[in-house]
């Protein structure tokens, strides 16, 4: 299984939804909660090509985007390929 990382805020509904999908699929992920940590948010944005929205999800250091993009990959049957 590939390395999956997700930057989150505790009460972000999109973060919760993205983590739920990953958990449902049995994907182990590293979570970086960045609530109130501007330094961490800037590091995330740099890694995510300037995007400051959460969640930001990375599979083997490749930024796939956020929750909507994660579900797009799942609905098009491409997520499993990325994860294998």
C-alpha cells in the first residue's frame, strides 16, 4: 500500500468525509492536523502548489487535491489503482 497523507482541521466536514472514505477502504494514512498552526498551513500550501484549503491529500507525495478530488477518483475507479 502506498503512503497516504492528509492535512486536516478537526471540525472540517470535508476532512471528516475524506478520512471516512479512506478508513472505509482500509487505507492507513498519516494525518497532519493543522488547526491554528499557520506555519504548518504554509508548509501544506507550498507542498500543495499554493492551495490553502483542507483537506489536502497526498499519495506517495503526489498531491491529489481535496475531498472532492478524492471522491472523483473513487467514483471513476482510479483511487484503487493509485493506492495499489
